[in-house]
């Protein structure tokens, strides 16, 4: 399984960005996908995740009310819509695949065995 992120960039506080993650490989439409982020000097943290069929999703508390995750299995792509961005959202955002995910999205990094290279998101104040 391969995942590739796109859509990062620079935005002013209060602005929006949409990240995309294209998944490829065996059964890429049957895997859970998640977004994590890592700011300089900090641990990589969970942002959002969605099940293989989009039937269930989860958001970190910091993302609730501002971010939304969705997927289009016809395109093998998952999206992270980020609104009302804050400077503290500045980080490298990573997409990851959980090939053993079930009907509930998992939030721990340990379940995600395939990672993209990351895309930088910078939010200026």
C-alpha cells in the first residue's frame, strides 16, 4: 500500500486548506486511512481517521468543529478539510493506512503501517 499526500501550503489564520491523500496498492479501498501531524519539537499526533467505507470517522479534540475527513473510494482518495486554521495547526501532515482496521477508525499510530512523506501546512498569525 502506498499513500501520497498533497494540498499543503501557507495560509493566514482563519483560512482553509484541503489536504488529499491518494492510496494505491492491493485493496486500497478496503483499508482505514488516517491523518496525523507533527510540529517541530513535538510528537506526531492523531488528527483524524476514517473507516474503509467512510461509515465511521474520528477527529481529535483539537480538530472537532473545524476539520472534516471524508473519502472517495472511486478515486481511492481521502480528504482532510481544514477550516478556521490557527497558528498552532502548523505542522507536517501525514496520511497513513491501517490495513487491519475494522468498522471503527483507530487513533493510535501503532496501527498504521504505511505512511506518506508528509505535506507542510503553515498557518501565519
